[in-house]
C-alpha cells in the first residue's frame, strides 16, 4: 500500500535518513527497530507527510504522492506520536472531543471506550498514570477509524504489565478490521513477537527488512552454543574449534561459542560423544540486537 523509494532527509549537516527504501504491506504489523537517533521518528514523519524528504518519493498504491494525494491519504492514517502534550485540566473525554474537532471527525468509534473506560474518561488528564496517557494517545490516533496506524515508540516508559495491556488492546483493534500498523521501538525484544516483519534502522539506513525468520536465515547468522561446565575444559574447547566454532570463551559457568549454521549437527554430535564431561547444553538463535547494535 505504502512504498518509500530512496528517501533521504538532512537537517543541516545531520543526515537523519540515508536513501531508505521500504514497502509497507496491507494488513501487516511492521516494526521499525533501531537505537535512539537512528532516524525512526523522522521516517515515520515522512510517511505521514509531516516531514518533507530532501530526496526520494513516497508512493501510495503505486502512485507518487502529491499535495492533493496527501490530504486524502492523511485522513486514513492514525498517528500516535512519541511525545504528546495534553491539557492537564481537561478530562480524557474533553481531550478526545477536542482532537475529534481538530481532525473534523465525529470520534464516536466504539473501540475508544474499550481503550479508555468511561470512568477514566471522566477524570482530568493531569491525574493520569503513564499507562493512561499512553492509552489516551492511542485513542486519539484511532478517532478517525484509520486504515493505517502509525505508532512511534508506543510502549516506551511502560512497565511490563502496561506493555502487555497495550498490545492486548492493539490486538483487539486489529481483530476488528484489517488494519495496517507500523510501530517503532529501540528494543527489538519488546516487539519481536508483536510484528510480522521488522526493518532494522541504523544511522539513517535501512539495514535489513523481513520477518525475523527471514532475517535470521538470510543473514546466515551463527548460532550460539552454551555448555554448562563446572570448570575449564580444554578438551571441549579444542573440540569446538575443530568443528568450526568461533568466539569460544567462558562466561558464568558456561563454555560459549558461535556455531556456523551448516556445522550445527556435526558439532552437536561430536560434543554429545563427550556427554559425561558437561552438565547441560543449549543451542539458540542469536539475538538480532547482538548483531546489529553490538548489544551483548
Ligand atoms: P529516532 O526516532 O530513531 O530516535 P530521529 O528520527 O528522532 O531518531 O532522529 C534522527 C536524527 O535526526 C538525530 O540525529 C536527530 O537529532 C536528528 N533530527 C531529528 N529531527 C530533527 C530536527 N527537526 N532538526 C534537527 N535535527 C533533527
Ligand atoms: Mg524517535
């Protein structure tokens, strides 16, 4: 539905986006993941038409968007900005009415009451918890019953319970209509089971895009093996090395190493021959964060 072609954006000497191409598919949940300052918010604002790219095109259903097209397209989008200020003296209901007026919609979409109960809507926004403010922010984004929902770091600052509640609500909204959702986060682990595909944004570039499975296999990332041992074991170390493992080291009672995918079975069968020399063993997919952002 929405396609970005070689989008670049500079703010003076800062290159916030560097030739980003990305396609958003109808009905999917697409995650934008990247560290702070990597360009996620700028990219979302380009999709919304709030920020004009320095170069590149935004296409809707195959057509480059011009001014008139934006006006029409924007009516179908709901946007939850990263930071939003509300008037503390207004109640939630008054706030939503105000947003509905600004957007020229009647705002009577019934999902709103599920997001923010009548009781909470009657209270002044000044007394809202972080979670309630976030729900109010989501509710205002849904006032126009959008086809595309753009959420900028929607769960940042929420506790685990708040995060779960937020995604439960999003699931409910999605189950009612074929909504396309784009959301950003600086923590992949927080959204990895909530998204159909992710785009990895770093230094303003789109480094990779696909389902997590596609990314893992496409990148041919090595697997991580951990062998629980009570003391250093050179025999196992050498065995791992012979079988093609790399980055072999000890960490908190484990002998850990990276294993190329194609060596997995052969290495495992060799290690299992030495079963009595270790207590336990696990082999897992690497974390994309480890790969892209150098987080260990
Ligand atoms: P993210 O959302 O991933 O944290 P942003 O898109 O907010 O990243 O920012 C990307 C880069 O562009 C940062 O270096 C930021 O300082 C810069 N930037 C964003 N908006 C502006 C602006 N309006 N003026 C100047 N620099 C900006
Ligand atoms: Mg941001």
